[in-house]
């Protein structure tokens, strides 16, 4: 079995995955959303302190399986440095104490493997990754060959949802709140700009849309003056603009790529409105749409463990005394993930 640890942001999670059949033997996640909600976003130092409490508590529940471990895996990039360190410190201790290999896992590759929890891989694959920190389309050819075809030049999808919700005084995390309000709203009430609509650039950009939301709120007299229907309509209009932007740029990728399997992963992929739009797009282009179960869309250790099973077979190990947080720079299109 492989024990996997995820602590890249504000979710403390540990999983145990059986190598032979990919079965998820143990899985638990403790969210910190309530603790960060009053700040309107994640406070890194607070998140780190909470990981230091929650991860050992979860590990205590794993005791029956510890003698059967063949390796330990941990997210070491990208993420908040102070929170990644909590998971890495635990992984180091387990690897050294048990004298087992240590597998470093790139968080975004983990999200891709959320598609394959307790399943076999489907490769090659085109993937739209939309999360709180990233918006990318990736060509996945193998465990070690993943090419970024398009990425965001500013805000990510998840970040734009959170910031829009904050401007409207809706709370944190913003994505689920906006999605629910949008169900009761008129998506055509506000004429919001579609980012990069007239640009040939195959990339994503949401900062301009975010600014349009700010100006709209000001015209309505500020967030305190907005009615419930104003919030519902603006949420729906914003969500529609994001969808049209993603679909427009994805079409360009679909026209270039012959790969028949396409997937959406990441926290924002739990948005059913966006999923429905991609179902229609994939049908139009004759592609098969794959999505992760809703419980595994956001950060979790099960996806880290699933990636680690494949990494274990290839012996992608590191020395426990040398592993550290990898401070990744923003990756551009055309680079390997």
C-alpha cells in the first residue's frame, strides 16, 4: 500500500491506496473553509497551524495499515510553502522510520489522476484543469509527458469566482455560492465582456471580467445596496461569461488536437453548469468527456495516492533527506508540466 498526504493549501488529507488494484483502502479530508471564511480567503500561517493539528489526527486513524506500506507520497509543488512543509515533514518521518521510498507529487498531476481513482488510466487525454490557482489545458500522453497547451495569463477560474463572491459580499469559498445563486438568476441581464473574444491568442484571462463585475456592482450602488435578485442575476451573468470564455478557447484546441478523450479536473470542475457546457462541446466534436467524482474535484490525498501508484511502478523516488518544497514559477504554454 501507499500512504499519500495532501497539504498544498487549506485541506488536510491522507489516503492509503493498494498498489495492485488501485483500491482506496482509507481516505479522510479535513477542510479549513470555516476557519478561513471570516478572512475572505486562505491565511497561509493559519492553514499551516491547522495542518499541524489535523494531519497527525488523521494519521492516528491509519495505524492498522502502517506496517503494510511500500511507499509514502506527498505533494511538494505547487502550493503554499508553509502548508506544503507540514505534509513533507510527516512524509519524511514516515519514510525514514519505516525505511520505505518517498514519492514527490506535483499537485496538478494529482488532479489529473483524480480521474482514475480506483480505475485504470485512459491515455492519451486532453485535460482542462480549473482550480483556485490554475486554469490550463494539458495534453497528457503519459505519466511523465504532459504538455501545457493553454494557460491563464492572470486570474484562474476558481480565483475569479472567489473574488467575484467577495465583491458581492457573499463569503468564502465563492464558487459554490455563485453557482447556487446563478440557478435563480437571469444570465442575460448584465452584458458582461467575454475575455479575449476577438483575440487569436489561445490563452485564458479573467482579470478584465473581474473588473467589469466591480464596475457593475458600483452602478448598483455597492454590494450593500444590491438586492437578492441583483446578486442572483449578476452571478448567472458572470458564470455565463466564464463558460463562454472557456468554451471559445477550448474549441480552438479541439480543432487542433485529434485526441478523442477529454476531461475536466480541479475544484472548479465541480460546477455543473460548466460541465453541461462541455458535454455539449464534446458531443459536437465527437470527444468522450471524463470527469472526476464530485468528492474528489477539490484537493485530496486520494488523487495523490492514485498518481503515486503509477510513479511507484516507475520507481520515481527521492531521498527522504533531500525532498523539500519546490517553488514553481508560472508555467507558459508549450512547457512540460
